[in-house]
C-alpha cells in the first residue's frame, strides 16, 4: 500500500472529517508507534506503523464499501437538480467518504445498492463485458407464465440492437410475483423486458448483486459497511 498522510489515515480510520482529524492530531491525541505525532502531513506506511488515538489502535483502509437498502423516491446518483438522491440517506460518518453507487436503480426501485470510493472496482463491475449477475424480486400487473420463462431465457427485444442476454425468471406460487436474474444493466432493463412480454412491473426490488445479498436486517434507507468476506467476493476477479 502507498504511503498516506496522517490526517487522511485518521479521517479514514475514524470516519471523521479532515478538519476533525487535524484537531485530534494537533491536540496530541494521536500517536504513531507509541509516540505522539502532531504533524498532520506526516507520511506513513499503514502496513508498517501502529497508529492510536487516545490509546485506541486504528486500522486504515484505502477504500470503503457499503450496502444501502434503497427506499423509493430517491435518485441513485451523487447529485440531482430536482429529486433527493441516495446520498441524502447517508449518515454524517459516511458522507465525507467520496463514495458513489455502483450502478443505478430507478427512482421507484427498492433494495440493494453497493457504494464505494474504489473507482477501479466500480468500473470493473459495471463493464458490459463482465456480465455480473443481479437478482431482483418483482411483481407484475398480469400473471407471468412458463412462456415468459422461455422467452427471457432466449432473450427478448427491448428496442436495442440485440436481444437481451439470457435471464432467469423464477415465478412464485402467486404468478404475479417472481425473481429475475439479469447480467446486463440497461436503462429500465427489467421494466422493458416485462413490457416486451405484455406485463407492467408494479414493484421492483434488487435483492442480490453478484454474490452479495441484501441484508434482511437492514431497514429501508439504512446503510452498513460490507463485511471483509463481501468485499473479498467483489474484489476476487480483479487481480
Ligand atoms: N431494471 C429496471 O427496470 N429498473 C431498475 O431499477 C433496475 C433494473
């Protein structure tokens, strides 16, 4: 890992702003390898030093990873002129990281959004070449049928140059409800796929992104850090 400034280390490890980090350092609360360090710009190698604040030892991560359970009514982007964005749902401790959503859900779609400040990972996961699986729960105005399962497996015409890539539709006992797994991310993709089959999506919720499942304990609008295992699953193919 590259060397980092002490103020960046503190703000990242303690989820505080840069200026709060400056205060902690200048007041002498921060120690590097056991010695108080008041130089906010001191460069250090996070893998080689031990850093404490008021005696508590700190861990530094270069990047940050979160999952949000998106409610409807929020735009999945970092800013919007008209509507509230998901960034408004983030607590202050998370807001100052430069995180952004990995891909977009529609304003009226619920569920799993991954947020990170690791641009390289986001780019990798969103690349059309990667075909990352995304699983959704959906409800439609009309019942879905075995023919729909077959059509979606073959690919349907949503007005793009090519048919959609194979998608897996698992219809529930109540045939107006189903799970669908897609490996693309075109604008309104699922709504357009169902429309091509004569159905209107009336509820849509993302429940899984690649291997990461929406945490059932996460309330709508809540965010939590990804676990080390979840982060490793996202990074596994990047090397
Ligand atoms: N497909 C859609 O139609 N909308 C979403 O938000 C995600 C996938």
